[in-house]
């Protein structure tokens, strides 16, 4: 059994998508998801493919995902890239869903959190838009979007989104995109308290840990050794190129590619790269 695999992206068309693939407007590129209805495939260096959900549902779970997940119903996190040419909806998520955003380009504007506390009798579209913070983020800035935080990714953005594996969204306003609004649920789940900018916006991001996942950003100049223990790890190449070597296996590392490293592996990374490691 191989110790490292490349993850095959899932491209999802969105009306607000900015990434062009085969005349489609791709808004979401799923880098890692393990669910019954949608799950990535992985491929080894000989071209053999496996579906992550099928592996997780089989007697291969421990070998591929590690004993940490032996008795877990689901993998607790998922990863996607967001490519927006238009504003996304003004929205919130319920308590089960925490999001984090790593910005992949400069001058990325978002709406996030409230400038001041609001009372529920003050809520209207105009009032929410005028009282939500507009924040400018640069490449590799990091935002923590706790459940209930009012937010929107604005136009011309590229964001790596790492979130709990629970994909529910309540929309209050959608800038004439003609999608269903769920304003009642939005109000029931939103936090109408002043947003803590210092706590939730990180300008020099290196690492973050939540109850469901851990993220580390690494800069490799020539060589770096990574070791996994009782769980798998995901590696995303943010910049650069190089090679990843495990035992006699060698994979090329290229920008924007994603890799699945099995438990109990010792990896050597060669090259000049910026990477994310998530588990």
C-alpha cells in the first residue's frame, strides 16, 4: 500500500464563479471532502484511483485514515477553494459549522461581523449592510468565521476555506442572484454582537487549531521532513514546486495541488515551497 496519494479536485459551477474550466464558471474547487454524496478520489503515482468515502466506509479505514478515526462517523473537516467574480450572499452558519479563510491574493474584500451590537428590531437589509465590517485582506491573511458570524466573500476573491464537515448556510441577502433566502433561520442563528476583529482576523498567519481541525502554514527553502502518527494529513501546495518522497515513492509537488498522506508515514519534501498541512 502506498503512503502518499494526489487528491483529484472536484470542480463545482456557481453563478458567481470566476475560474474558467471548459466554458464553465467554477466557483468552488473541492480539495478534500469525505461524504456519501460527494467525495474526492485519490490517485497513486501509478495511476490507480480510490474514492475516499468508499475507503472510509470499508475495512481499509484504519490503514488510510488512522486509528484516530476508527470509531468516528465522519471526517470532521473539509477543504475547498472559493473563486468569486461576484459577491456571495450575506449569510450565517449554525453552531455546527465553523469556517476559516486563508486569502490567496492581495486586496481581498470581505464583509464580516458587526461594527456594533444590534437589536433584532433593527434588522433590515440596509441596516445589516451598513453595519457589517468591510475588511481588506492580503495574501495569506487569515479569518476565523465562528458560527453565527454575519459574513460575505466579496467579488474578485480567491480563498482557501477550511471548515467543519457540516455544510448548512442561511442567507439574508443575495445581491440579485435569485437564490432562495432563509431570513428566518438567519435571524435565529446570527450573532448580533460587535465583532472581535483582533481575535478573528490574523495578518501574519502561521497556525490555527480548532476542535475539528488543525492548520499549519510552512515555508520550505530546501528540505523538510514531515511525520504522521495515528492520523492522515492533507498537504496543499500554495506556492512553488518540488518533490515529496516517502520510502521509494516520489511525487511531484505543484502549486494548487493537494496530497493525502497516510498515517505512520515519514515524508521528505524537497524544493522551494509554501504549503499548508491540515489534519
